[in-house]
């Protein structure tokens, strides 16, 4: 069987990833590019006797390395040399999207153009002459509709045909850039060929164009040959001076103009025809009159956010209770089957109660992911960024900062790791830094189980309202902190906001389910690996060294006395009294054992400080574990309350155990939720922040966020005590 490697590439919002999911189905996996925290999706599918290995490149607008996504896309093409690029374009915005296509063709890599969203083209009355477009570009063109799979078979057939014809041979497209640029390009191309300067990676003309576009990455790559690099840069400097004096422009601007000129001239050759009537009913334009209106838009956005939480709790409550009951029953079964001892304690308290506390929230989180995927696939999320731009600029951020906030959990359920990475789209280093330092304040999916746990214990009648309020508080504090940082440590002017709004479309069930499953599976995988490992380590820390010999002897003696008194009791009332006393003694022994453990001693040591925010030693243990991963807070509390039970009914769930603990109350719960919302990002996020900036700022986020969280939590708890 033949093998063929294909790269899917295109502008953001062109439907590239949707087409990738349609082609590969469930046969793909997600990871990161080696050494770079950019998501890499790879899929495999057999078609017409050929094994297709498909890479979904990051969405980008050009191949000039302005952003890390653009750099990664170029590195994959140049270093991994796929057999073919399927360039996915939004056919309804053909002129704008073909700009990236032209750059692929200039690089010379074999290309098949996927004209996606043809349903939008037809609904707008636009016709595209596919044969004329293919002839003008010199590559095959296939109409597609990624959402329903239309054109998929033809696209894959054409991809295999082109791959077999080209056999990996690159054929760069040459475009004229006018009388001022062309002679210089020819001179640079000749010099590059003579010196074999980067010719093992790039066509000579391509390298020359990148030097003219001031591509820092390529200039850096060429620094190995300082002589040639200096000569090329001197040629560029001379041309730049000439263009500025004679044309009042710069080489990169002239190159962009000629590329668009090439595209415009091509499309005028009977390639695209618009309807004669100027007026047409456009669903996107008409919806935007309401959904992006100055007043109605934000109001609708807030309503949708609140409705999401209402729906989540309405449909997820019973499945969540069922899972909690199943884990509780499993714990009871293991307790009966395995004799009392360390093994039973590990399985029941360390594994089942720890992981069960996390996994029982899967139904709620899955419902939330379904709604988020629906909003993303419909095109509404881009409108949220558009509407929030003016607000963000007031606080020293950029409109593009909205997406990192949303991805991090701005609409609850995200993750700070991809949220921080999404800040790469910001070209201002200061705005990027302010964004990655404040995005972790959002209520990510890892924090949600903690909120749900405490809401269930103390605010069960106001679940949606409390979750909605947590989200609003997160946005408010993140923006205020951003304003503080931009006014002090990260001063600088804001940059203008430019964003392409995709058309509205009805999401497909398949697309929503794929996106939901990817996120839910990642949550479950994390619970079954990272959280399980941390839960076992914390169980050990909460079990050993345990009681001293004197303590164990004293409790055993008291237990024997109570058992003898219960056996000698003459009335049922006395027997019940001694039975309750035995249960209380068992609770005291469990709590004493836990408190004497390594983790218990550390939590107790911190209690003189943490009590100001309403946290006891058990909570301290959980919050310390939460620095590794926020889900660990729930699993640690599950283990802590299992080892040192605070109620007489071992079958009660964790929320009920916490509600029965006299150390907890609604004020302490609000304080804890605020602290969890804001304190140190998880360890993985810290590492990503360090990669995106440096370790100085990563350590700053760890310390500063925790200080802000503790200060505000203390204010809430102390103020609550005064008014209660």
C-alpha cells in the first residue's frame, strides 16, 4: 500500500479543521510540535489503496513568520516536506484567502485548492469557474462543504492524483513584483544560487522574497553564512531606501500589493461572477445587526452565558448523582471484599474517593463542552471578541486577547494552557504578556469541579446564578489586574484590532460531538493518569507516618471499653448510645491519624495564616495539591474526608461530608471559590507561561496570583464574619 503525507492548511475560520475532522473522523490524535507548545493534529485514513497521513497545520494568514503559528506551518512544510498541501479556503471570501495560496505556490510545494463553504457561495448567488481558477493558479481545485462532507471523495482522489504526478517535485510560481523589485530579486536569487545559501530548504527566489519582507526567522537561519547574509541585507537596505524615496512605500508593502494584484487579475478572467442585483438577503449581516449591536449584543451574550449554566445543571444533575452513587457503591464493595489495612485504604480513599470525586462531574462538563462547541462552530465566538474589543482596550489589552480569555475558561470549561498559547496571535509583546498573565484567572474546566462541589454543599438552590457570578467576577478581576499591569510593569501603547468575522452557520452534530469528545476525553485521560498519580502520592502523604504507638494504644483501649459497655448494655437506648460513641471515636481516630500525617502536619503548620481566609488544615492540603492540577483539589478533599470522616454515614457524597464539617460554612465556601478561581496557575500552565515569556514572569504569576487570591479571599471571609 502506498503512503502519502498531506498537510491541511488555510486561514483561520476557513473550515480547515472541520474538513480535517470530516476526512479523518475519529482516526486522529492531538499532541504538540516537538519543543513548541502549538497543538499538532495528525490523522490517518485509507483511501483508494493509499494510506493517507494527514497533518492539520495551525491556521495562519501568511507564511512570513510574524506569529508562532505561521512559523510552525512553514517549518512543517520545509522540514517535514509533506507530499502535498490541501489549502482550504473560504470560497465566499476568495480574493482574501488566495493570498496564502499564492505563497504556497511561490514556495513550490504541490497544492490542491479546496474551495470550502460552497453552500455559502451558492446562497449568495455567486458562481465560481473552477476550471478557469485551476488553470490560472496552475493547481487542481475541488469544491467542498466540510460540514456535511460534500466533495470529500473528489478531494482525496485529486490529492492522490496530484501526489503521483508531482512525485514530491517542487515547482515555484514566479510573480512579477514590478520594475523596482524584480531586478533586485533577480540579483539576490543569483547570489543565493551561487553561494548555495539555504537552497537545501527553500527555493532561491523564495529566500530573496523573505529577505525583502524582513522575515526575522529566515534571516536568523542565514546567519551561519555571515558574508552572504550581510550582502543580501545590504541589497535590501538599498532597495528600501529607493522605494521610500521614489514610491513612499516599502518592499514588503509593494510585494503584498502585487500579490493581491495577481489575485484580482486572475479572478476577473471569468473566474468569479457576482449576482447582478446588489441587494440580497444575507443571514450573517442581518444576524449581526442584533448580535453585535452596541446594546443588544452584550445583553444577548450575557443571557447566553447564564442560559448555559441553567441548561448544564438542569440536564447534568441526575447523571452526576448517578455517577457519584456508582463510585460510592464501588467503595462500599471494595471495603467489604478487601480486609481493613493499607491496601483497602489506598483503593477506597486514594483511588476511588479521589478519582471518583473528579469523574462524577463529567456529565456536567460534557454538557458545557457541547454548548461551547456549538457556539464556536456557529461563528458566534468571533463576535464575542469583536464586541469586547472596546472594553479590552480600556484595560490595556487587545481585542484578540478575548479569544485567549475564552479558551482559558471565559465561557466556563476551557483550559489555561491552550488559552495562554492562543495569545501568540497578538503581535504586541506587551499586550501578549499582559494577556498570558491574566488569562489563568478564568474559570477553567479544572476549577469547575471545585465550584460545583462547594455550590452543591452550600448553594444548591442557586447553582446557575453562582456559576454565572463566578464567571463575571473572573472577567472583572482579570481586566482590573491587566489594567494594573499595563499601567505599571508592562507599559506601552495599545495596537489596533483587526479580525475577520466568519459567516454564521448551523453546526453539524458530528462536528459538535467530535469537539466535545476531544475535550471530555482529555479531561477523563487527565483524571486517569495525572490526577490518579497525584492522588496516590497525596494519599501516602496523608497516611504516613500515621498515629504514634501511644496514640494507637489509647484509641484501642477506649474502643475496647466502649464495646464491652455496649455488650453489657441492658436497653436498646444504651446500646444505641454506645454505638454512636464508637462511631465518634472512629471519626476522632481518623482525623487524628490524618492530622499526624506528613500532609496533615504541613496543612496544620499553614493554618495560623490560612484561617484568616477561612481555610482549615484539610483545605490547605487540597489547595497545595491544586498547584499541580486544579482537579486535584476535589480528589484530595475526597481522600481527606474519606481518611478522616466527619459524618457517620460513609456512603454520603463529598458535598454532604463538607456540608457536615463544622469548619465549613457558606462564607468559607465563597472565600475558597474565590481563592481557587484566582490563585497560582497549575504547574503545566506555569511551564507554558515560561515558554511563552520566561521563567521570571512564570514565577511572577505563581506568586502574584496567589497573593491576589489570598488577599481577596481574606477580605471576603472577614467581611462575611462581621455581617453574619
